[in-house]
């Protein structure tokens, strides 16, 4: 398969590599859509500390093509949106049910290989089966939701029991776009209205042509 490797600041190489194997509790997906987010740009440009080389891309969706041992909730052929935030489930925050504050966060596309590739191995628990009416583009953009929740929680701007707002930027843009709302409760976040960020067609980039 082909993958785009960020080899050093500002340098990208498309290389051939074997399709990753699905480890225990992982699925391999054929990547169908992957956003290029402001974080990708910042890491690639060296504006944010980053360990090169790396396969970036943390907003992606695809089709399950292989299952590792112990995978129960998904099957080959499932269309999935990927939550890039891989958490440990053992630290104090994870045990409190606030895994968005995990101290051992290991995001796909940042700390481990992401979606700028034809195939990617992701933990089963980070792959969410999409409803049939959801497109792969929408699935890739929906993956931004956990990041919004995390940044909101980290900023401390949310008031418990109240409502708070966070701005977000459309995929492919650094300008603030729509707004998302979340309701806070004792247990943490409760889902609110979450608009899928706008896709800006003129800013789409294609790494691979099929
Ligand atoms: Zn992002
Ligand atoms: Zn944790």
C-alpha cells in the first residue's frame, strides 16, 4: 500500500509499505476519507513539537478489511468513522470516566500512524460503525468531535451544570467556522448539538489518485 510519511519539518514522502496487520483488539480499515486539519499543518510545519517520521492524518473514516483477535463489535465490510484519541483506560482520569483527559493519550496520526495511508490499523473501540446515510467525508469530519470536547475540557471554560460553547474550524481551514454546544454534567460531557464541520471543496487535497 501507499502511505504519506512526514519525514521531517515540511517534507512529505509517499512510500510503498506492507498493509498493517490487525493486532489484538484492532481492526484494519481501508481509508476512504481523511481530513487535513490545522493541527496537521502545525505539526508538519514544526510549529508544534512532533516526532518525525510519522504518518499524519487523525480525521478519517473507512471500511473494515481485517479483524484482529478478540474483535467482537465490527465485521469486515463495516463502514466506520475513527475517533483518533487512543486512551489508556487505566490512568486516574480514564478510571473516573473522563478519558478525554487521559494522561497517556496516544492519538492516531500524531503519536501513532494515522489516516494519510491507504490502510490503517486502529483499535476496535476507536472505530464507530456509521449509519448508512452518512458519507465517508462526513464520517471523517465527525471524528473532530472528541478533539472539541477535549479542548473544551482542558480550557476549563465549561461550567458544570451549565452550557458552554466552543468554536471549531472547518476541515481544511484555519478560520473559525461553526459552533458546537455541549452540556456539562457531574459525569462529564453529555452530547449536545454537534454540527459536522463544513468541508471546503477548494481546499481539498488528494494524496493518492486511484
Ligand atoms: Zn484535527
Ligand atoms: Zn488514561
